[in-house]
């Protein structure tokens, strides 16, 4: 199986749960004042692009919103 790597070239898929691009925009609201757009997801994780860096000092509270 192959996937599309960050450069757009086919690369071997190494994940146990291959990620899939979402068909609709999904937004993650991160408390207290950050957010992110989900780029792809799987049963084992997701990739997103955040508006600002995350600074973890404990549990990160977030919510999803689909457009």
C-alpha cells in the first residue's frame, strides 16, 4: 500500500491505521484561545494545523466542529 507523503510523492504506508483526508472541513477548538483545522484522521490519530503553538501544561481541552 502507498500513501501521499508531505512532498506529494508516493511513499510506503507504515501506519497500522492509514489516515484519510476528510471530505469536509473539521475545526478543533482548543481552550483557552487556540484552534486548528484537521488535515487527515484515522482510528489511531489525526493530523492538524494549529493557529498557534500548543503549550501543554496539563490536559488539553478541545472540541470538534464539522462544517
